[in-house]
C-alpha cells in the first residue's frame, strides 16, 4: 500500500511539481469583495474553493498546502474555514499538506499528531519541527506506517515534512551552525531523516520515497545540488519560490532524484494585483470573485510551466 508521500510523488510526476499555498490572509482579497461576503472568513473560504476548482479543471498543480496560522488568526470561525478548506481539497481529489510546524515531547506530541491526523482537522501530510529533539518525531512517524490490522494508530499511511533547510534568512542562526564533531545542524537532522527512511524501507520494501520528507527552501543556490544528492530517497517540500525570491532553476535542482513539490502562495493568491485589466475594477469596487480567482488560476498555470521549463533545462 502506498503512503501519502508516495502518492504525492506520483501526482507531482503526472501533473507537475506546483503546490498551491492556501495561506489565505483576508488582506489578500480586495476590500470590496470582503464587504460583499459579509465576513472575512466567508470570503476566504469562497476564494479558496474557487482556486481549488480552477486547479482541478486545469490540472495545474499536484497538491495544496494550508498554513494553519492564517486561519488561527481569524479565531474559531477561521478554524472552521481551515477544516472546510482541507475538506474541499480532498473532495477535489488532491493531497492536502497542513503546514502546522508542530514539535513537542511525549504526550503533547501525541496529541498534536492525533489532532492533525484524525478528526476534524485530519490531513494527509503535515510539517513538523525537529529542533526539540528527534524523539519528538516518533509520535508523528507512527502514523506513516501503512494502515494494516496491526497498526498501532487508527489512521496509517500519512506523511510528514521535517524542517531541514528553510527559506528564511534567519535559518543561518541555527540550521547552518557548525557542530563540534563536524557538519552542520541541518546535516545532523538530515542524517536522522536518512535513518528513518532506511528503517521504513526495511520494514516496507519497494517504496520510491520515504514517507518522511524534508522542507528545503529554494532561496539559497549554494548547496541545492549537495542537498539533493545527499538525500536522494527523500521527497522535498520546497518553499521560497516566487514572492520570497526563490528562482525556478534552484527549485528545479531540488526536484531531481526523489523529486519534490514547489510551494507558491502569495504569488498565486495575490496575482490579481498584477493583472492590468483588473486595476480599474479594483479601484471602483466593480469586481467579482471569479475575476480574482481567474488571475490566481492563470498564475498557477504560469508557475507550473516555469518550473517544468527550468527542470527540462537542467
């Protein structure tokens, strides 16, 4: 039985590597439209659903990533929109990546895993932070085993993306720090991911990638090839493309071997701001949701082609 990371790997190969980030802040929607919907949360959910519909119709992406912080910031109604967005992604036939970056110890980590791998917030793959120690990963990896009668958890075959080299400038403060026994902090994290991958391969042979992937930003070109070569069996979640300045050529390098999915959020959600034909309508308030969703859909298609061209030109 395939785990969710392998299913995502296959979808990326079939539909292209773009991951659409539904990190939908209400400020990304024109103010007149917020007034039309009556509430920020209703507008965000409607916008998310329109984008999902366009991606499904045009097959312009392989998955969606939902950053929970934007929904938490809208309170209880926002969390309802978060759950409804995951549901809409699943109904459209896509893998949902929940960007929650949880990382804690013992029973707390178990509670986080249970919260996001079952129940109302159930997702397919989540992001986790390993920097409290590698024991914090175990409650999550228990959900990554194939779902069998012997499974210790109710829902198996999930996936996790572990922070390895992130896309923010401050990653040098910790991730790039040299260790006394050689290598960097991120290299030590990568070694643990390789160990987990080998363990899963031994128990469940025939995997084309590990169910435990890595977050590797495309904002630094210096070690992109080295990281890709160091972890050939690990599927990458690649942030930083587009609005954060990450180049398609760097992302393409990281897409080699086991592959990956390249996230774009603001570049898609705010594409309407760069559409000249919408400028007057935004100014006058004579704008409908379909028009800004069309701009987002066009941005998805353009991003997919940009990434595929860069990959083909390696």
